[in-house]
DNA sequence: ATGGCGCGTCAAACGCGA
C-alpha cells in the first residue's frame, strides 16, 4: 500500500499535473493540501475516472485538504478537534480498508505561522498542539495510522540547504521544531527521515530566485507513522521530479510503502 | 549582495504562502 502526500498549490491550476502523476505512480492513497477550492468545486469526477474515491474538505480561496483513495474509504472526519472557532480547512482523516484490517490516514496542512510577531504564529503553535492531542487519542487505539501533509516545519538544520536563511522564519523557530520533536518523542516516526537519514532531502523549493535550480530547498512535508504503521514500513521517498514539470507546485510528493 | 513567483479573487491590485 502506497500512501502519498502532496501540497499541490491549487487543484485547478495543477489538475493536469495531478492526473499525470496519478497515472504514472498510481499510489493507493494520496493526501492533498492547498487545494484552494471549495468542496463542491473540487473536480472529483476526473479523479474518480482514475479509480479514486474522494474525501474533500475545502474552503473558498485558500487552504483545503483532501484524501483520494483506490481502497475503500470510510468514516471520513473533517476539521481538527479542539477549537470550534477555527474555520480554516486544514485537516481531514479517513479509515481505509486494507486486507489486514484498517489504516487511518490524515491529510494535514499546518499553518505557516509567518510573520512570527503576529497572531499567526501562536495560531500555528496552538494548531500543532491540537494535532498532537488528537493523535495521542489515536495512539491509544493501537492501529496503524499515517498523518501525512505539509507540517510547515523544518525539523533540523540538515533539512534545509541554507538553514541560516530560516532562523527568523516560523518554519524553523525553536517552538515549531520543539512541537515536532514532541510528536516524535510521543511515539510517531518520521518515515522519510528513517529511510533517508542523510541531508539533502527536500520537499519544497520557492518559486523565486531560481531556488530549484540551486537546489535551495527545505523538507517540510512529512509522513508521521504510528508504531503499528512503522512496523509495516517497507520504503519511503520523495518524488522531486515533479518540481521539474511544466507549471509545477512549489512542493513535491512524498510517500510511504506499507505492508498491509 | 540582492532580488527574481504563483494562485485565487475578481476584474486592479491584493492577500497569502514559505
């Protein structure tokens, strides 16, 4: 079972790329972020033609997440628990049926948090706390789950080509990094890091300044696995080739392969 | 050394991202 995550930066702008990617790589499940589409406007029919069921949590203009699955998709939940005031569409999860039972999959789009001196940064940290509280509940269920998405966190200096350039950025603040570490110390595994322990593994390159040509990237898209999912982890990777396609997203897909 | 983009909204700039 292959589970992929991809911040596509607009599902309408990226429709041809997304379809090309799915035809080529054929993941069983793909978690999308920044669909920038209302739920009703999501082009579900074209994905269904490729054999995917769609669970969508959109909003007007910004944000928006989705899970597309070739395997039976059940018990869809939208919205991160813990704050009824939060209207931003950044979380969706579903139960996926697999031969050995179930796998829970969440598509998450954590807040960027910039500028740090504004209310955006505490919103980011609060959101991450809510995410942590939610998966702590899931851990108690002792089921395999994958929380995949754009965490907007550079975990370590080795996850940036130029870490010094990010020191004042919300993505690399000590508080952001600490929130990520707490999730790992609480039992989740960073699958990409486990399978690729060295530096130079990036998932995002800015559109500006020829960042991709200079490989001036950062690793901010992550797949965090529960212990039961980690037991089944066969491989993980990043598909950086899509960044070289016409009209690319600034993020590339990252994936895990699980024995299920 | 610096700055260099792109999407969506909406019809010209602007909010937002990272």
